[in-house]
C-alpha cells in the first residue's frame, strides 16, 4: 500500500464508483474538529487534518448536499465519486473550526444537532472526558458503577479509563447512565459549558447554506426508551430546530446509530410520519438507488495521510448497502 501514490489511487477511483445506473453515494460522518490535538480525544480530527480531507474531496470527488445527493440517487443521476459530509451532535467547533474550511473548499454539509445541548449544555460523554482530564490521582475507585479500581497515572491511562467508562455506561438504562455520569462529575471542580453550539451558531450554519438535521433532544439510545418517549425525543428535537432556524428539518441521524442495537425498525417506521424525508445510521458502506433511505450508511475515514485516506474511500465505495 505504501507504494501507491495519491495520483495512482485517484485513477482507480472511478472504477470503484459504479456504472452510471448504479452510482454510489458515500456519506462521511464527523463529530468534532479540534483546533489542535487533545490527548483526551486522540482519535478526533484536528483542523490541519480536516483541511486536507476537504481539499481531497474537492479535488477528486463530487461533494453534494445531502438533499441534492438523495434527489440524484433516486433518479440514477449521481455523478461519479459522489460524497456528502455530515456532522453529528452539534459541537461549537463545527462552526468555529470546520465551517471556514468547508466554505474555503465550497463543500456543503449537514449538521445533525441534539437540540437539548444548545446554549451551554454538555453531552454526558464529554462530562466524563472533561472530568477525567482534571483528576490527578494515580487511580480511581469506580466500584459504585461496577468497574472497580481504574488507573489514572498517565495521560494515556486517564484517556483510556474515560473511554472504558463511556463504553460501559453507553447502553445502560438512561437513569443508570445519568447516575454514573453525575458520580464522575462530582469529582471534578469545574466543567466547560461552551463545547456545544449556541442558537446563534446554528443560525450561522443556515446562513452559510448548510443543512440542519434532527438528532433527538438529549441523544439517548432510542432502543433503551419506551416507544412514546423515543417518539417525543425525535419530534421535540425536530420542532426545536425548526423553531430556531425557521426552516424545515428533513433529515434525521439515529443517536449512536447502529441498526438493531441503538435503534429498531419501530424508530425507522415512525420517521416518515414525523415529517422526515430520510435518515442516516453509522453502519459503514455506500448507498445506491436500491438502498433504504431510512437507514443510509455512513463512514468515518480515520487515516492520517492522504494516500491511505483515498485507499480507504475506494474500498468503502465497494461496500454497497
């Protein structure tokens, strides 16, 4: 693989994208774009990496808005190497860091926002990450949440322990997850309240021509809720964003997004009646005209150099869902 150059891979790209009648749509998923590296989030793209991601997309692919791409997908008129950029959750750095880069390279994007965290809210996983960032002890007793004693002696240990806690709590019932999060937060002195977007920043995205999508109110695992509560989370999030932006919210992203584990066929079936036109998951792959528009796959390219990024994109175009 190391002998394959970017230009060689670019010549291979059309072969992976399908015939005109079966063109494939890749939807990329991002969460945060950091101004600089952060040891607590070592796998998150920073500004420099996101810059060359977008430069590659503009140079070798056909970036489309999600609305335009789905219209073209239906008619079989997608251009080759079609790609959409999406962001989940509603982090402020999407506006502060990512938006100027998107505008520079003239790339549209869809931002799926959990409305309940706007204007000073904080997602539960960030509460855990930021709490562990502050702790200076060599270990921590987490027996009260069923995890025993965990190491904290180094930056890597703190990051890895925080991730283990997040993984352990993610699929617990909402009240247990909240209780565990409060327990961790009680050990921190002061936590940031500016990680998520403000209402003004959401409007800035709309003014820049970006799409806003629904992502519930509080980002729960929908499969862990009763049906009425899940319906309310989805619809209330949509309504809040429409009231804020004055525009229709047509697309939805399932929180966490794994089919059958994080959401079920019930959640898929209720979306049309709630006013949505399509939905995205976090199942990897690409879409064709025959794909289910209520659980479109998305992909996260994590590579740290352009040739590997391009190769992974080529491989992803071959994973038709």
